[in-house]
């Protein structure tokens, strides 16, 4: 019967890609699993951090859009006021012209 040591069952040989086989280091399977788990937690924490950063940017963007909308509303109100003011000035100018025409009927021309 073939006997295998307990340690051999829990380890496998790991080479860093360029290391010759003679420099291969035994790595326990549980160490490899622990490294994978640590990598998983690092990646998930980075993803969570990126998600929170995106949410913060979204909030800032929404706030700036709200400010832009408020500024646009203020500009619209100002334009509306100026339009009404222009209408009133035009009506006043029309009335002045009408009054000048009426006045010409009653005053003789001096030339």
C-alpha cells in the first residue's frame, strides 16, 4: 500500500512563475485558501469604497443640478419681469404718440 504523509496531503508545490523547480516552496492548501479569502475581502472592500464614492458624486451632482435649476428659475423670472417692463414701456410710448397727435390738432404749427 502507498503511504502519504499528512503534511503532503495539505501542501502543494508553488513556484512563482520564474523560479526553478529546485526553489519551489511548499505552500499549505489552507494558506492558499486564506490568501483567496483575503483577496476576496480586499476586492469587496474596494468595490464598496468605489460604490460609496459614486454615491457621493451622485449626491454632489444632484445638488449642483438643483442649484442650476434654481438659477434657471431665477433667470426665467428676471426675463419675465423684463418682458413685462418692455411691454409697459411700449404701451407708454404708444400713448405718448397718441397724445402728441391729439395735441397737434389743437396747437398751430410754428415753422
